[in-house]
C-alpha cells in the first residue's frame, strides 16, 4: 500500500471524497484519487477532466514514478 506522504506531488486528501489519501492511484489522465473512488467512479471529475476510467483499469504502483 502506498502512503501519500511519501510523494511530494501527491495530495494529502482525495479531491473527490476528501478522505485521507492513504492509497493514491494515478489515472492515465494524471489525476490522483483514492483507490476507493477509482473503483466506484467511472469518470474522473477532477477539474472537469471527464476522463473515462476503464472498468478493467488496474493501477500498477510499482510502474508509477510518483515524485
């Protein structure tokens, strides 16, 4: 599990639900949400992004270079 405090560009709270961002997920559009919101939402609504989250989207944190 990733902790948001480990990454300088990661917000401390999910911009959707405003809960602490304990398990951040970076979407292909570049926005970061909590893992719960990613599984519950079908679209990124951050800043009118409207990126459609694929139903089979699997975040692979080991491949993400969050800094």
